C-alpha cells in the first residue's frame, strides 16, 4: 500500500504547475482525479484533471456513497471518488489536490495521510497569478479571493507548509517530503 499525500493551497497559488513537475520526476506517483460540477477550463481534459459531471450525476454519486470526501465550495461540488483512490493506492503513493475541508475529512478517514499546504510568497503575487492565468472571470476571482484568508488560516493544521516562490524549488521541497515519508 502506498501513502496518501494531500496538497492544498489557494486557487492560483500554483498547485497544478508544481504537481505537474513533481509527477514528472516521479512516475510512480498517481494523481487522484476528483469529480466536479464546474466547467472545464481551456486545455482541461475529462478524466485527466477532473471528471466533469452534472449536479444530478454528482448527487447520484453521493447517494451511491462513491466519495471518500466531498465539499461544496465556490458554487460547485468537488469530491474524491473512493474506488479509484483505493485502486491507485494498491500500486503506490497517491496525491490529492483538494481544499482544506476535504483535507481534514481525508485525515479523519485515514490518519496516516500527509497534509501539505502550498502558500504564496505574498497575497499580491497570488492575485497576479490567478489573474495572469487568464481563464477565470472577475466574478470567480472575487469568489476565490474571499476564501484566501480562511484557507491561509487552515495551513496551521497541515503537516508541512511550502512556499511556492519558484516552481522548481517548491517542487523540490515536495519531492523531499515525499521521499522522507513514503520511501
Ligand atoms: P492552481 O492549480 O493552484 O490554481 P496554477 O498551477 O494553475 O494554480 O497556477 C496559476 C498561475 O500561476 C499559472 O498561470 C501558472 O503558470 C503560474 N505560476 C505557478 N507557479 C508559479 C511560480 N512559482 N512563479 C510564477 N508563476 C507561477
Ligand atoms: P479549481 O476549480 O481551481 O480546480 O479547484 C478549486 C478548489 O477545489 C481547489 O482548492 C482544489 O484543491 C479543490 N478541490 C479539487 N478537487 C477536490 C475534491 O475532490 N475535494 C475537495 N474537497 N476539494 C477539491
């Protein structure tokens, strides 16, 4: 059985970018693909970044007890499919990119989960990155910013906090944590 690594951090902090680098260096790590009711962003592929599902389908999955955890935030549902995660854990360590409520629910379900929080170098830099990505509406940016202070507060309950100043440095620190915890 592999280890479970949970990564959280504000929208736009660079989670996807850093995780892509981490996974490129360690092909043994698997990414847990969540289900979401939000629309795909340009370039996102169904089954790779997320399973993009309707609200009705998501509710059906809740009724079928298909989720290890799920949460409603930023006007959408997000959840970790249980069966897929168990299957991936049989072959190695798995990384989840989920927000703090989900992270704490995972920790409750599996107390050996390792929680890593990615923090921005500054709030201004976070806003610049989110806006610079160019795929999020001003309304969505405001919704996401409203969560930032709360998310930063939750970082105190994580096992590790890593600042994403430079992508390579941040990915390197996460790789060190994984090596220390899983190998
Ligand atoms: P998240 O998955 O946390 O929402 P992304 O990985 O989509 O964030 O990154 C948001 C934007 O910030 C992207 O345009 C990405 O290229 C950029 N970015 C990520 N990490 C860094 C960094 N260390 N320095 C500068 N820009 C970054
Ligand atoms: P985004 O819409 O930017 O991809 O993700 C928004 C937030 O949802 C991020 O904080 C991300 O970590 C979180 N998220 C993604 N998948 C899940 C999930 O399965 N469960 C929970 N609780 N949060 C998730």
